[in-house]
């Protein structure tokens, strides 16, 4: 075993930290308040290699691993969760293309993502099919050389700004097995019949675009199918095994950032004639936070390290996602508590971190779905 990071990984962390502390910190609060998407920032970030670091060299990427991708996102979320989410989601679904798209499709779509010239999204959730993805009813019906898509997806990241969206569609409704009925189809958002309504005033991560999207007889060539028809569910599960691991890194970064803010605060704040850092109750809280974060980080890195060796471990990915995201929610709660009433005001970033944290237990599989997966795997039941 070797827990040591390589020099390259250490450099990537330092570079990501420097960029986050310089560039993300400067505009994070403004983007949150104005719900504005930072186009200039993502261009700068892409030039430094912070967009889709896991995308292979032959597809225009840096060819790094999911571990490096996770380290970058951890550093971004440490400084600003909203902008961290923006960077994470620019290539959300690119794994699906990397695993299942044809060489021609990869060349067509992936390099422009890395350069932040184009943005993508991945739409799975529907009004009546959230956690139960196998019940999705957005349909794609073959008509000659095209698919005709109809339906409605909700809460889709980048819905109004993406150039193309992967759509989880029902293509084989007659299949007896629910897990063989769906396919993943790429839809360019400038096609007639695509409509997106932006969702405003989310609880947090407001710089990140979220929308309800509608497909009204959207026609795409059959070449837009990603992977195999009827394989959508298994392709989706492979995607989640990867995305859960780096989304878990969001939780590590948010928790680390929140703890650092609490440490700075308690060292400065005096009550009863003493720094509140000198109270044992405060020290115990910091001990809990630091230990929780360390366990989450170890789990997340192990899960990413495994992926980079080609070992897909659904159990470890679900554990990492559940634990790191739960740690984030717990740590940010204590960190705000340590700010007293000031933590409740916009003046301190901890308020923004607190609002951001909850999304981590909701998207990419809710806390309950993560635990369900862990329990089922361990018990060997379906
Ligand atoms: C900001 C934001 C961005 C998002 N981005 C995207 C995106 O880009 N693409 C996309 O497809 N979706 C996206 N989503 C949607 C998100 O993935 C879903 O909200 C999530 O999967 C849960 O689905 P649901 O909201 O329908 O909840 P439901 O599935 O209705 O769940 C409601 C509650 O019931 C629990 N529950 C459900 N089933 C079970 C069960 N079997 N056992 C125990 N408990 C259960 C859940 O854990 C939850 O607590 C986004 C959501 C938000 C808020």
C-alpha cells in the first residue's frame, strides 16, 4: 500500500488551490446572489486544465485520472461550492461518452468540452421518475433514420446553457425487463422542439444553472444514440459508479472549507474574556470535524484510485458518496454553529456553504439510495 500522492498530484492540488483562492473567491458570492454563470472564469479554468481532467488525451483532454479530477473539484468546493459545481458539471456525462460513444462521436463532442467552448448536461430525472430511474417515460421512437423524442425532464443542471444534453429515454417499452427498456441519446439543444425553463432561487449553488426541460417532437439522427439501444440502464449505472466518487469529493472540499472558516473564526472571537478556541467544547468540535473529514477523504481517494485502475466498485463508490456528503452536512452545521448568530448572516461565507451542502445528499443518488445500494450489496439482495 502507498498513501503518498505523486509529485504531479501534489502540484495539481496546489495549482487548483491557487486558482480557486484567487479567481473563485473573488466572484463566488456575486455569482450566487445574481445567479450568474461565470463564462470568463470557465474559459480561464479550461486553459489551466481544470475542465474534465479525466478526459483522455486522444479526446482532447489531459488524460489524468478520476483522482486528479476529484482533487481539483475538492479544492474548488473548498473555496466556493457554487462555482465548484459549475466546473464539475461542465463535463457531467462526459464519462458516458468516453465509455460508450463511437470514436467519431468522441472526436465530435469531447475536445470542445475540455476547451469550455461547449457545455453539456445529462438528463435523467422526470416528474414521476426520480430515484426510480428505470421508470423514466421520456420516449424516443424511431422514424426512418431519426429518433423522435417526447417528454419532460426536471431539475437538469445546465438545461438552459448546454449545447447538448444526454437524454435517458424509453426506446424499448415492450421489453419484459425494466432495465432493458432505455437508451441514452444525445440531443443538441438548438434542435426544434427543445425548450428549457430556468429554475430560480434554489436553496444554494445558484451560480449553477438548473432547468426543467421539454422535448416536443425533437428529431435527432439515429447516429446520436450513445452506446447500444436498450443498454441505457446499465450504461447509467456505470456512469454513477464513476460520478459518485468525484461528487463525493465535493463533500470533502465543502467540509474542509467550512472547518477552516470555523477555525479562523474561533481563534479571533472572544467571549467570557477568552478566545472561544480555548474552550474544550470548541476543541472537541474541531476534533470531530477534522477526523470526519479525514475519513471521508480517505474513502473518496480510495474509490477514485480504484476507478483509475479500472476496478469499478459500486459498493465503495456508494459508501464514498454517502459518507463524504453526510460529513459535509454535519461539518457545515457545526461550523456555522461556531460562528454564532453571525453565521446566519450573508456577511460570512459559511451561510452560503450551509445552504450549498444539502444538495450533496440529494443529487447523484439521494442519501437513502446510496445507503440502499450499500445495504443491498452487503446483504447480496436486489
Ligand atoms: C440542483 C439540482 C441539480 C440537479 N441536477 C440534475 C441533473 O443534472 N440531471 C438529472 O437527471 N437530475 C438532476 N437533479 C435531480 C436529482 O438527481 C433528483 O432530485 C434525485 O435523484 C431525487 O429524485 P426526486 O427529487 O424525484 O426524489 P424522489 O425519488 O421522489 O425521493 C423522495 C424521497 O424518497 C426517498 N426514496 C425514494 N425511493 C426510496 C427507496 N426505494 N427507499 C428509501 N427511500 C426512498 C428519497 O431518498 C428521498 O428522500 C438535480 C437536482 C437538483 C436539486
